[in-house]
């Protein structure tokens, strides 16, 4: 299975541009029905807003967007492009605008909706869905930070750390990087520590 990327969680962000408030909301949505449900929820919550622009990308499914009354091409599409650039799927985004009385112009709107979607995605984070190899290793405290650095350098994640006489760590590595990480652990510890594979799991793990 090839890996893909999804929102790591829920994300919200707000900023003001020339007295207009922009509220960005990002959620994970695995189906078009879930995406529509969230859009409707935001429209009801912010019923008094001038615009509730939205977009969503469903993996191997629908890709939709709406400017919700803003000039064509200034809201939904630039929002959609944020997620396409980041390669994020199974995502829905709604940007609510409370109009402040000052027109922003086409360029200003495009920048504002792009920023709002990107800020909300940054708040949510990005997770990689792939098959991960789970490895466990014990090391002295002096190697703790170095082991974390090596794991991250190989696109892995540290899933657990237990502190005792030594540090016991659990790592998640992409299948293609697991052996390289095991070799680095042995090398860094001069053979005193080893990383043992204890299983595999297909799941989302935050990478950004």
C-alpha cells in the first residue's frame, strides 16, 4: 500500500485582515457525507457570517469546493490548492468570513483564504498513513536525544519513552527505513544497544 497524508487532528485558526475576520477550520473526513456534515455544522454555527467557503478532498473520491458568494476563484479553489500542495487527503476545510466593511480585492481575498486554510492545517498537523514497523530499544540517558534525532531523520516517530535505570523507547519507522535505523542504533551505542522489531501496524502517525 502506498502511503498517503491526512490531517493529524482538528485545527482552527483566526486572523483579521482590514477588519474582516477569517476563521479557518480543518477536520479529517473519510467520506463525502462526513465532509458535507461538517460543512453544514459550520454553516449553522456561523449562520450570521457573510461567507462560509469550503473545500474537501476524499481519497479516491470526490474533490469539491465553493466560494459561497465570494468572487469566483478567490476562496474555495485557493483553499483547495493548500491541501493539494501538501498532499493531504480525507480532509475538509471551512473558512468563515465575517465582513468588516472594507473590500479586499481579488488578490487580497485569494491571499486571505489561502492563509486561513494553511494556518488551520498547521494547527491540525499532518499524519502519514503507512505501514509502520514498531521497534523497541533501551539506551543510556546520554544517547536519548541522539536516538530521537536519528529516528526523525529517517522519517520515523518516537511513540513512547519510559525512564528507569536506562531509557526504554518505542519507535515507529517506515518499512523501508527500519533496518537502517536498527543499524544506526547499534552504531551509536557501539554495540551496547539494539533496536528490536516487535510488530507492524497500518495507522496514521503525525509527521508535521
